[in-house]
């Protein structure tokens, strides 16, 4: 390998400015792509030719680095996907709401091509094999549930039932929180509205949670979050006393006394 080798004067290589200098830095292919912003097809043609001529070779030093990066990525994915339902699993990979079968199949093929346990090298640790097997199992089970009509139907029905149960539980918690707020027990109320918000989202729950936050020690720090929470409620759903009251509390916190007075 030489930076001034005649091969680099060929027309194909002239489309990749400074490729010789970058190659001399012993970069990975990904690093080459990122630093040079090259056309991928032309880059691979050039790399193939250079490797064929034995001007470059691929060693295991960078492979170790790649393995570490993959290990971190696999562990992160596993952590993110645990306890998600099949729709959420494929939503994590970018499949739109509704998870059409064709989209699920496409994503699953791409995932399997990069993360199948059979692709792990023999030197892979037992712990890493366990992580990859768990990850692949979660995604495979989710895929099976979404492409099998009978399983998908049962899954949808189960999720609807679960959502209804969570809605009832969340709304009961919000009602209990409002009672606590009216008696001045802000800390206990915030605990209940925080849990309610994690279970379901509705106008009443948002208002109760905003109210609890405004009565807490976090009010000033959470002002922007509270404002966005109230703004997310549609205009036609705001014509109730509790919304006006909580909106008034927020305006008071922000120093808008005339606006707060109007709301109260």
C-alpha cells in the first residue's frame, strides 16, 4: 500500500477524494463511509479492487471493537424491548401504528439478518449468547403474534381488555388524587396522578396530574411540562371548571395575575 500508488489515479478512485489518505489511517468501513461521505456503491467497488490486489487486508483488531459495539447495542435493545407487547416491539423498530404484515415481515428479515444467534462467532461469551438469544426470542415471538391471523386477533382483544382495565384504574386514581388535593395533601396526590398517567391518558387525568404538580415543590421546575400537558387537551374539552382552575394556578405561578384572575 502506498498513498501515491498508480491505482489511485484510475477514474473510479477519482470519485472518492482523499480515499488513499483515509485508508492509511486504518479505519473501519463504517468509519470510512462517515468520514468521507462517499457514494457507497463506488466505495465498495474500490475496496473490492484494493483487496483483490492485496493492497489492503482486513484484520481482527477492528473486529473486536465492532463486537464490543454490537454487544452494547444488543444489551440496550434487550432492555428497551423487555415487557413490550408485539405492537410496541415493532414500533420500536419504526413500524407504523397498525403494524401491517408486509412491514412486520420486512423489519423482521432485516433484524434476523443482523441479530440471528447462529451468526455469532465461536468466541462469543456465554453471557452474550444469552442476551442475543433472549433478544431474538422476543422479536420472533412478536413477529409470530402479528403475522398469524388467529394470534393477532387474540392479542388485539387482550390489549383492548387490558387498556379498559388500566383506564378504569387510572381514572379512579385521578379522582382519589383530586380529593386529596382539595384537602391539601399534595404529596400523596402526586403519587397517585403519576401512577395514573403511566397507565392511561385522558383529559381528567392530565388535569389532575397538572394540579398535583402545581401544588408540589417541583412546580417551578415543571412549569413548561405542565403548560404542554394542558395545551395537549383539545379546546372543545377545556370548558370545565377544573381546567380553568388549574390553568389559573399555572398563570399565577408564571406571574400572569390578570390571566390567573380571569381563569379563577
